[in-house]
C-alpha cells in the first residue's frame, strides 16, 4: 500500500518538480498539547500543472532523484489567481 499525503504547493520553480508542504497536528504524549508540525516533500509533476498555492494529493513512489520520492496523484484545489 502506497502512502498518500495532502498538502499545499510552496514552490514550482523546478522543471517537472514541485515542493509540497504537509502539515500535521499531533498530541504531545505527556503534556497533552496539540503540536502543529510541517514537512516538505519533493514531488514529480510531469505535466507541470500544479502551481504555488494549489492543494495536491501526492503518493509515494520509487526514488526518482536524490530528493524526489513522491508523485502528484491529483490536484484537489487550484489556487486563486
């Protein structure tokens, strides 16, 4: 089963590559406080359809380059121009 994540595109300056910021909220085990964390993933976008601010779904894939291990599965919501 491939992992799937949803996040916002923060950069589309590279050719066929986008940077996706995924946020998650975790509960601290001892202090029971909600902690917001974010991670950046490099994803393969062969058509170049995703732009900055778009909400995208990415899925895990084989290593495509030194940093890319994800592919764009779909664009959920386009950013307002």
